[in-house]
């Protein structure tokens, strides 16, 4: 099974702008970088995943994930998520990928079991598997088999849009719901929910951000 994961990443210094009232830029960069590192380290050992491609215009982020073992694509042109994903998908089609799994880098509780279940559900031709966010508005995971079966439409109300695109392209649509996969961190409410859910699941807090205390105090870890 030649399945590749695509992880798109914004420049870390400009990431998580909706947390600007809660976190200073250095904290936001640490949070984004920590989530990216965790995501790549979680994906790389999975036997069902052939490889991981990270696409970004942030050269430092790309260097970091290369050291971890990921492939990288330097994003160019106007910054736009769907265009970046299209470019990465074209590369993977040339590498004869059977399917691509888009994994945003801000899912701090995503587990290997989530990825494995999505790949199992979407193992048949002309399959689309979508994991929505906890508000049922956004798309947190997107498996497309074969690559290019539908255009990407991340952005406002992307969950409904991706479902519609799948139906329009005669794909079999599967919805995967998981508490872990549904949590992405964009807002202060998301961040608070992350700390609460991590405690319930007995999941360690991402090492780079230390603890809830330094985040809420506006201080950087020593």
C-alpha cells in the first residue's frame, strides 16, 4: 500500500495568529513547532504510511522535519493552503502514490490508531475519508484515494465542502469521528480544551510548550 501523508505548515513565526491575545509570538512559534514535531514523529513509524511529506515556506521548519526523516517541499508563490496541497499531491502522483492523507500539524492529540483506522476505512478505490473538527465545520484529516480524486477546499466550512466534492466526483465518502482527531488548536478555547482533554486521556503535554502555567502566564520556559 503506497500511502503518503502530507503535512502542510505555515511559517512558525506567523502561526496561530488567533492566539495572539493569549500568547506572545515566541510562544506561538514554540506551540506550532512542537505540534509539528509531534505530528511527524507520530506518522513516520506507521507501517501503513510509506512516507511523510511536509510542505512549507519556512526553511527552519523544513530543516527540522528533514532531520526527523520526513521529505520536504519548499512552498513558493502566493501562500495558499489548497495550492500547496495540490503541488504536494502532484509530486506524490509522480511517485505513484495510491492515496494521500492530509494531516494538519495542529492536532496535538492525534494517535496512531486514528491514522490506522482512517487508512483501513479508506482502503478501497475511489474512497474519501474525512475527519471533521469538533465543531463539524473544518476538515482535520482527509484521505483521498486515488490522489487528485477531488480538489482540496480547506477553509471556511471545508467539512461540508469536501463531502459535496466527494459526492460530485462519485467517490465513496466515509466520516471518521474521534475525540483526538477532532481537536485542532486555533483559538484560546481550543488550547484550554487541549489541556483538559490531555489530562483526561493522560497524554503528556507537548514538550516544547512545557505546561499550561507558562502559557497562561505569558512566560517562556527556561
